C-alpha cells in the first residue's frame, strides 16, 4: 500500500498539515478499473490508561472529553495522536498520554492495531494499555480543548451502550479491554 502517492496512476490532489488527498487509479480484484479518493494519514497511536489497580473488579480509566469541530461538540476519548515522522507507535502513545492527561505510564502493552475508516483512508491506529500511572504536567496543544476524567470501566461500558461514547477507537478499545484484557 502506498502512503506517499508514488503508485502509478496516483495523483496528489491536496497536501495538508495532517492529511493528504490522492486519487488512485486502481484495478480491483474483479478486474474493474476505478478512480478512488484516498486520504493518506501517517498513522496514530492511542492509549487506554488504567488508573486503579489492574486487578480491581472495576478498574478506573482515564478518559478525556475533547472538543471536536467535525463532531460539533465534545467526545469522550482515550488519549491519542498522530505519529511523527519515524516515531515508534509505543513512544507516540506514551507522549500523547503525558501531553493530554499529565499521566506517565509505568508499563505499556500493545493491545491491537486497527484501520479507522478503510473505505477512504489508510489511517491505522495502534492501541496500547498503560498501567502504573504517575501524575505530571500536561502539555496541551493550542487546538486541544479537553478535560481529563476518571471513569470506572463499568461506567465507560454504560456510556458506550447509551451512545455517549461515540468515538470508534475509544469504544473499541474499552470493549476490547473489558472482554480480552488480562487486566480485568
């Protein structure tokens, strides 16, 4: 998969600060030729911070409520951010955790990686679990309007069920943690 627009038949339409837009002329598996608009993204990391003892019956997560213009309001999210050029996904996750919440992780474990919306973007998010947290200062970017909240897993699951957690990476990460994590 090309992420730099170097495939034959790829035309760069837009180059931006966060994303690029290409039109790829491709031959699909059924032999049909199609022009597909693809948003190129460098990828991202996200992290599920567990504040309380991982062995607790209902561990407490650190979530953020962040203003998102595209969603026309605030969303519950796990800390996440775009990978810098050549940055290791685990390092990105740890950096975003500290910048957005002020917490530092004593332990970081990879949970899974996912495509966000493969119908039109190549963005892939690497999701990690953070435990052994200690507090420190935040370093919010100018466009980050957010509040840090401590939420028990049971409440986070209720927020997903009630439609209050609408961010896909956050919902999937919490559901994954609740179902598959060794830290229940």
